[in-house]
C-alpha cells in the first residue's frame, strides 16, 4: 500500500533520517519505535509532506506520492501529529469539521466519530483547549479520521497520558485498524506499540 525507499532528511548539517526504507501493507499496523531524537517525527512529517526529503521516495498504491500536505491528505494519508495540534479556541465539533474539509459526508462522519468517541459527543460545544490531554488526543485522532484516510500516521499518541488513557488510545487504534485503515504508529512506549 505504501512504500518508503531510501528516505533521507537533514536539518542543515544535522542528518535526522538516513536511508529509511519500509513497506506498509494494506490493513497492517506498523510500529516505529525509538528514543527521542531518533528521527521518527521527522520521518512522519516527510511522508505527510510537511518536510521535503533530501533523497528517496514515498509511493502509495504503486504511484509516487506528491509530497505536499494537501495532496497527501487528498490521496488518503493523514498525519495525527505529536502534541495533538488541535485548534484550542474552536469547539470539538468545529475541530472535527475542519479535519473533514475534503470529506463530502462531513455531517454523517461527525456522528460516526461521536459514536466511536462518546466523550467527544458529550463535549461537542466545548472549547477543545479546555479538555483533558486524553480527550484532546481522542479529538486529534477523530479529526484525522474525518478526512477518510486509508493510511493513518499516528505520531506519539500516548505522549503525556495516564496509563489507563494510553490503554484506551491503543484500543481505539485497534478498532480503527479493524475498519480497514492501515496505521503507521510512531511510539516511544515500545511495549504498548508492539502489543497491537
């Protein structure tokens, strides 16, 4: 489904990624684990088109991916970034609607993700920045799903969350995958990542 070949990226003279290659198959959850500063987030940003790789290619469904953020989303790949990056002054529902800007069935899918994330439905009019970290992470994932991706890139979804909430997030990732969405998961918590 997605093939990364010989991807490299540098911040000036500092090489963040060197010669990374892998294949993500349809319906698969793949985990990339490693320490802080290993280049995991840079890799995800290169795939999502937020950073321009110095070398290498990303292919999706057998074609070279046009690495500009809006084209990546339009082609079925969505990044849920580290740190959530929700819109804190907008309501939960407004965040979801923005995530589905390419989605022709936004109203239907908002209801669909309220079913998957009942806490979000309870807080749909609440400003997103006033929610707990776990609720914000759920919102970030639901907002990413609003674009109807075939591949979901999740960058450190358990970062800064309590252990019980981390278990909830990992269960959500499993259920997303059961719906036919391939998941590329970057995670420092190797035990949790490898368990799914």
